C-alpha cells in the first residue's frame, strides 16, 4: 500500500510540473508560482521523494515564492481539482476554529518592521545559521528595540505579534489585538499545519528554533515557550502523519512535551538531546555549533526520533523490576512493620492499601496512631491525614504511650522523680520522631496535593518508601455530600495509583455499617464497610477491629479487649489475627495471641 501511494505522489508532481527531473531522492522542475508572485521566473521547485521518508512528497520553491507543503497544498495553490492529489479524502472535515476574525490587523505594520531589520540583527541570525530569506519568509521584523515575531492566523492575517528583546528571551511583550494574546492563538506560522496535511511537520519550542529549521527547508510551527505547549489543542494535528517535537534541553520542556505527546498519540516523534549538553540547549545552538554539518545533524535526529509511547521500554521495565527487588531486600523495606508481631506475621508487614474498619469508639484511631508513630520512630516517613482528633491530641496520646503517663498527668505536670525521667525520655523520642511524622489537617486536600506532600517528605528524609495514614476514609474531601459514594471510590482509585507510582503504603480508617438490630457484632465480611464500593477491589488488606466490650458503656480497663479480623487479602489467608488489649490510660494496645 505504501509503495503504491508513494508512486502516486511522484506521478502527481510529474503530471503537473514543467520540465521535471528526478535525481536520487529529489524531483526538480520549473516553479509554476514564481512568475505570478513576482519572483525570478526561472526559479526551481524541489520535491523530496524518498518512499519511506517522513517528508516524501514535500515540495518547496528555492526562491521561497510560496510556502512549501505536501500534495494537497500544491493542488490548492495551483487551483487543481483536489481529488487529483494523492491522499484526498472527500469526507474529511478540516479542523476549523469557530471564531470571527476582526477587520483590523497588523499586516502593514509588520511589513514596516521587516524593512527596519538592521545589519547587526541579520548577522545575529546568520550566526545561528538563519539567512535573510528565511527571516523575510516569516516576516520577522524590528521595531527599533525589540524583534517582532508576527503570529499570522488561519485567515492569513496578523492580529498579534510577540516582541522579544534580542538575546534576552525573558524580556518580551505581546502587541496588537488582546483577544489574540490568548494561548489558543499562540502558534507561530500556524498555516503550515494545513499545508502539511497527510505529511510531516515540526512543532518547536521558540520561534528561532523554527527559523533554523526553515533555513533547511523544513515545514514547522512553533510556540513561544514550553508552558504554551501544554495548552495546544491536539485536534489541530489530526491530519498530520508524523509530528516531530523539538524542545530545549530542560526537564520542564521535557515534561510539557510528554504531556502534549500523551494527548496527541503515536504520531508524535520527540527529538532527544544527548546526555551532557547544557541546560536549555536548543536547535539554534546546535546550528551554531555544527555550522555546515547542521543539516546532517538534524537528519540524524529525524532518523533517530522514535514514535512516542506511553510505555516504558522492555529494558527499562527489567531494570525497574530488578531495582524494586533490590529495594525490597533492603532495610527500608524491612522497616515497614506495624510493630505488632502477630499482625506483621499475618500481613508480612505494612504494604499496599490496608483498610481498618471498626465500630465507633473501638480504638481505630488509637490503633493506627500507635502503628504510624512506631514506624516513624524506626525512621519510616509517615504522613498522617487527620480529620478526627487534631494534631495536639495525637501528640499528647503518643507522648502518653511512650512515657506510660496519663494525658491528665502530662497536662498537670505533676510528676515524681521516676515520672519525670520517663517524661523527658519520651519527649526526646517524640521530638526525634516528628522529623519522620507529619500530621496534616487540611480539609481541602486533593490527590495532587497528597502527591506533592509525599514527594516532599521522601526527599526531605531521603527515603525510598512512605506510609500514608488516612483517618478517616469517609471524611476525605468530596465536592458534594451526595457524591460521597463515588467520591470514596475515586479516592481509592487515586490511592492505587499513588501506591504503584510512589512506593506508598496506606493505612486507612473506615466506618462500618450497622448489622441487623443496629449492632456491629455480625461476623466480619467486606459488606460491613460503610459505603464499601470499591474497597473490595482496591484494598490489598481489609481488616476489622471488633471490641469484645461495649464502647458506649462503662467497662473496667482490664476487660477492654478487641479482636482484629483480616477480612480479605490479596496475598494472605483471612481470619482472626490476634487480640488487642487496651493499655489504659496510656492510649495504646498490647497484642496478645488468641486463646
């Protein structure tokens, strides 16, 4: 199929051009447009013909009398029946912006700026390998202080221009109709998109990068900076066969490029910079460094540009797999323990998404505070999203457990000598622990904010893993109370993503639904979780902490015992785990084997 189409492309140009000659990968002929455009009538038109090349069928006039393009654009320029052009689709709907263009434009002003270009500025561009003809083709001008880059729109008129101080790209402003200062209109030389239908095109970061490519004769459009690249409507490139993305050498540009590439898809082919090049290195700098070898360097980059894929390469996947295995053999992974031996034996540590349900006042928060602070004391970074107790209570109860002093005694500071020693030791432990333990009470938290928190504490503590505690699932922020069920499910899906991408373990408190008769005493199963929704699909481990006493009645401290059930698990056998006796009044639990 490709061969037939390519043969049709060559035949098309031979049919409609005068004195065509094919040598190697090029067809040359008399330019049919030069005379009517007021150029040297002996001008030559060149068509690139390489059957498996990205720019097969691309034509351009060596005099630059008309913008180059592919067969459909040639047919349009020549007033030919479009059905005569290879690739014509009568049912194709061209992308059009639904807008009215104003009557006033900057066209005449732009021409005056072109005439004001100075010799020193022409030399500046020449040093970048960009000649006067390429500048005039794009109507680059000078207003006496700033270079003027005109942003012509799809109707062929210019309504806005970006004015940039030479060699100081951060010093710029927009001039013209303010409606066209918007990012949706910030595509330089946007008409090349239409000219390259069924063909290939460059999308560049920066107008000068476009000019360097135009000097070589390639079709290209540009955005002023990497931020604008993220806002581009991908539908504009629906009929481009291959889109080469050329950005500067920076992580910010790389991220923007990847975001756009993910939205456009397989047709994108990003240019990759060699390791070791300076930050913000660009194609213009490559042109200056390579000189006459610049064309060859660009050709090599085109050949080496792989189609964008959202998937990792097999090599990277294997390296990541082995890296994860290595991490799981290390001390950081080993530290991901609850501190309760029987629970750690049942779960093989704290990994994945762990949901802990329980009746009101059964000690769910106390249980997870003990687990979380114990992990932080072993230098595992913990983020505790608290919507129940408040940070002061969390710290007081932790200090109570560590010092074996009641919170009343701590508040009154009525200590004997032994109490004072335990209190001071516990305070020291608490202070050290807080470097790894952060309480967040933000009731506007979002998954994106949570990701930033995780990134921060991982980098601050130089840790491979993070534990996130959520107390509780049903009090996470939702847009609307009526969306609570769907909101919980959405949060659980976000937790899955964070777990997999950032090596995060979750401990999540969940409310329970009442059973028959309004009690919480039925045998635990996944249905007892309130608004369970996706819990059965998202949780790696689902547990229920059931008290053997009535939390709403007065019970002697020594009789306050809870049983922990592992209700469901991806990798472990469900059943009773252990018994947990309340260590009253020290806000903790003591794990005991089942009788």
